[in-house]
């Protein structure tokens, strides 16, 4: 009897625990406490932190910013979901409206709407230049980089600072909102680069924007390894060619080459993001010719080149042979 009572108690606790896990709080009538910016704020700073208190039951917050207002939208500045309680944006001079709502799996609060004005000023001290490209997280194998940013209305020129592996390697001034620079890189390696820019006029200098960090990847990926079917196997066109992709997630996809003889006479070529493909899917418009029986198979050879997320290409893999029959 004691065992039955104990098991019943455990089952009851398990059910209650599971119910708690699946209960979604109703937040539809709740209000978010907004800390900043204050409604109808007028500021000369274009660096704005949208900040609110955490709402119990909300899983994320939808924040929308438009110019000049939601009744007459001329420009959508932001429409983003935030899991925290802050969103940082740099805005050009002008009038804006922004709104916020809390969201969970069961619904959302009503939007709360606020007005904000960024006042035009010749004093750049509290301004920030908004970078356009390249932004943090960008990966390329190109050593020639074009940097660009938004203009500030009172700026006469801009200073751009470029760093390589943590050290400043270039500091230049330009009247344009773009700047081209070619990195001198000779080794096959991954290089961490960053840049920042600030605006200047005759009586003031803006702050630097947050450095934008990107990667110049000159390292070729490891080549994928063909595995199946094993070399010299007799197969049909529903058989899958399979391989192991080495070096993921950097390696993104493979170029698959099919040859009609051991002298590497190209018959078909295709790009594959998976690590397998059926033979009849290599080229559905022009299927590979197959032998009528196991006595008259048509031989093919196949091999791979791997491409990474920067566009670098590996060398060729080893070639495997298969014999195709109907």
C-alpha cells in the first residue's frame, strides 16, 4: 500500500510539473514599462538606446521604428524581435515614432507608441556614424574591401581606421562616405579585420562607431572524402553517391564532377549542399547513360571539390569508379 501511495504521489508531482511547463501566461492586458527614450524626447545625439523593463511572461519584444510616424510612414527604420531589454540604433536627424509590444506563444500585448526627434546640429560630439559595409560577421576571400557608411549632415570629412589582427594598419581621411582599401596578405590563413569611422567638421569630432569586425579567409577548405559506392561497384541510377565533408561548418558545399573515362573527360558537373546525391538527380535533363545489364555496364569516375563560406575552393578529392546499369 505504501508503494502505491508513493507512486501516486510521484505521478501527481510529475503531472503538476508538466502542467507548469506548458502554461503560457496571458500578457494581452499587460503594459511594458519603458525607461528610455522618453516620449517626445528631442535630442542632438543620434545614438539612441531603446530601454524597457522586463515583462513577466514575455518571451521577446517586437520593436518597430519609422520615420516620421506610423500614420505617414516614409521609411521603415527597424522591425525587429529582441529577447533582451535594450536595442541600440543610430538615427539621422528627423522625427521618428517607435513602438513596442511583448510577445509569447499565447499572444502579445498591445503596441505602445512613442515619438522621438533627432535635432540637426553642427556639433558632432554626440553623433555616431552608421556603418553600412562590411558589417560584423562578414566573411570574404577578397583582399580588396570597399568600406561605406551613412553621412552626417554637419560633417565635412570622415576619418576611417582599419585594423588587422588587433593592430591599426591604416588611418585615412576622406570627404566621401566610402573608402577602398586593399590588404597586403600573402599567407593562406584567416585574418581578423576591423574598422571604425568618425565624422569631423571645423569645430567638432564625432565619436567612433562600434568597430565592425570581419574575416578575410584565404585558407582553402579540406577536400571532402568520397565514401560510397565503393570503387568499381556496379550500381543503378537510384544509388546515392556519398561523401564525408571535412571542416564543417566552414565548408559549405561541394562541386561534384562526373567523368566518362579515367582520363577525366568531363560528363557532368553539379553543386551539392548535402553530402549525398542520387545518380539520377545529378542531371535530370540529361541522365547518365546506363548499361542494359550487369554484363554491359557503363563506367564512370567521380570526384569532388569543396567550397567554403568565403568562396575558397579545395583541390580535387580522389576519384572513385562506378559502373552504371539500368
